[in-house]
C-alpha cells in the first residue's frame, strides 16, 4: 500500500474549510436553463464527504495503540473524537472527515438537489415536460432523501422507534437557499422520516435507468433506489417491505438439494440452494466476488480498485468523496486508533460455516513496528495542488449501496418474520463467494439450524450478552423459536460486520441492536457506550447550533471516561 506520509503531514495544515450550514450561495446555479445543465448540477447532489470515517472508530473492536508510526500522536484528530465519543471535534471546522464536514457536505448536496428541482420546475413551464427532465426530477428527489436520511440516522435518536413522534429530527430543507443560512425547525424524527419516504417514493417512480447516464454507477437508478428503500425499511423494522424491495432485485431461492435430514427447531427438511437455483446463479454475478478480489492479494491498490469498481455488478451506487479513510484504516501508520489485530484476524477468518473466510487473503499488515491489519478495500487518488510542497486533496472511490446489503437485509427480515428456512436460503447463497473455491461445498459448508445454534451457544446462553439484554426485550419469539431467531440475527450481524467493514454499517448495527461498546485508551481508562448513552447520537455541529438549530442532549452518560 502506498505511504504518502510527507504529503499527508504537509496537507493537514491546509485542508479547505467547510461551507456554512445548508450550503453555499447560488452562484452559477442561477443559470441552470437547459436539461443538460440540470443533469450536470445533479453531480453535486451527492455528499462530497463520507460518514464512514466519522463512525468507524466509534465501533467495537477498536483500540488505542498509543502512537502512530508517522511519529506523532495521531494525524487524524477525528479518529480520536470518534474513539472517545466526543460531543464536539477537537479539530474544529476545516477537515475532510469529521462530524462537521459530513453535515455540511450533506446539506450542500441537498442545496444542489433543491436548485435542480427549482430549475426543472421553471424549464417545464417554458419547454414542457420531457423524459430527461422527469428522470432528473427523480434523481434530485432521491438525492435529497438520501442526504437527509443519512443525517437523520446519525444526528438524531432515530433508532428509538417508540419515540419517533417526540424525538427531534433534523432540518428538512426543501427550498433553494438564496442566502447562506435558512431557518428550519428540527420537527420530529417521525416528521423528517415521512418527508424522506415521500421523496424516496416519488423519486423511485421516475428516476432514469443506467442507460441514461455516461457513468450510471455514480447516479441513482431504479436498482440503487431499491437498495436505498431496503435500508430505510430495515432500519425502521418494516420487514415486509424489506422483502418486497429485495424481491424486485434478487430472485427467491426455489431449487434445493435435500440431504434427507430435518432441522433442529422447525423440523422442516434441511435444504440447500442447488447448483441450478436461480438465486444462487444470480448471486454469483451480482454479489461482491471476494474470491476474485483475493487473487490480487499481492497488490493492495488493485484490491481497492476492484472492490469499488464501476464494472462490478454488486456496486449499485458509487461516490468519490474527499476523505483520508484509506489512511485511517491502515493499521496504526497514521492514527493510534484502529481495529484490534486479534479482532481483525478473527473477523476475516472465523464464521459459523466451519470454513475460513477468503477475506483473510485480502488482509495486509505492515513492517516497521506497525500494529493492526487492514482489509484493503480503498484506493486513494491524491491530486496535488502543489507538488513541490506536497499539498493536495485525497479522493477515494467507495460504494454507497451494494447488492450484498440487500440480500442480507432480506435474510434479516425473514428471520424477524419467522421465516427461518428462507433466511438460511439467502445466507447460503451469500457465502459462496466468501469461502475459498477449493473449500466450498454446498453440502458441508452451508449453514443449518443446528450449526448456528451450536456456534453461537455461548452468546445465546449468556445472561449479559446484548442479544439477551433488556434493551432487546420483546423483539424475539418465545422458546426455541426465539433462540433460533437470535442465532440467525447473530449470524447476520457477524456477516455484516466483516462484509461492510469500513463502510459505516457496523455502527448502524450497534444502534439498531443495542450493542454496548467498551473502549480502553492507552493509559488504561475505559468507557462504555451503553444503549441508553446520549453519546451514541452525533452532536449537531456548532456552526449549525450557532445558526439556531437545537442541540442534541448529552446528559445521560452512564459510564464516562
């Protein structure tokens, strides 16, 4: 992996500042007077920053190694902010990654979408409705919904579903901003979510297809809109709609091999999707192929390029934000806060199938005393503004939505709907491209009820495990059916944890399933982020609070540092 330490040190002092709350002045957007200019404007309706780097170090398994190989405490203060669950960033404004930059980037994307919608309205009045304008209208609505949903799920108490009608939401901007600031009420999570859902529903109906774009993977299409709708439905426990959306993309397993034995709990016949099953065939072409990616294990740059390739059918929507995430995940080369090496090794190898994952073949370690390893998902493009001084901007291509998320969402939804055989069918389709080809055998490596119940027996029997905690009380069926349901959820969460490592999804799972997280710093001090800890929600940035946006309460911190 490339090590641009000199360039990084030089650039940390000159990172461009973020614009103020809710975007910038309209500038050339005033002159959006053709359908082509609307399409061009929508390129900026996707956030130019990423929340992946904001929430990564907030998760379980991260440790404080005390120092970075680069010879400083940590070159990325936002990693320390995340690791310590700080209310505000010590770095303040003006970094690529962090609480404030993502908030600002999301609202800048919203502003672009709103300017596009305004321009479309004016163009339709003078030129009539055209297919191109209709498709741009759909894309703008989806972009506006997406940016607001990301903010809602991170900066509000979104996952407290019982109190959506009273918990503050986030400002939902629908008018093009003519000045730097605008006054918006936070309203409630329920109201904000209803606006997201309306834009999502309306946008899905009219968004253009892949053939409408020169680079379709960087625009919403019907397929990526389905992935977005799937995520919203999963996060709101709308399990019937999860299945409905995913079924429009993935076939349902329908052809099975049956060894003649019965399942432990349901007593239904054990079954595995057969070689000719339509879903299993589809998955071979439309899931991320980690067996293929692992063939580049001697070239970490190639792994990153292949993972985020526009040519991959699994990548439904891509982005290329300004971010240093490729460096902050690189063991402790640049930051003292990184995933524990033992945890990483376990994640990339062990699982309930009994065969090792192939992810481990994409893992990289470093010499020179570095601690930790990295799954080489990301390839950084560094654009120099001053080659002599080593100053420039880092961009990294990364997926916003992958088909893999949809299949696992259907498995989770079917689990919670009590359709355990259907959940196992999807999981057994999922594993094929994640187990080395020489080790994979559908009859021996597939999951069964007995296998996952045995693998997770310690957690299922543990009185203090999150799956059995009072915070998750009432979410599962009673008796043995509930025990199987819990085992399936543990399986899916483990699959999601490694599959979406460095993609922000683990933090969402921590919030969704009330998973406590304990961090220990290098001095031995500890703090636990409990499910009722106010620090689980990102604080509204100070720039927005100064503009009149209500701050999130940070009063309940049961186990502080």
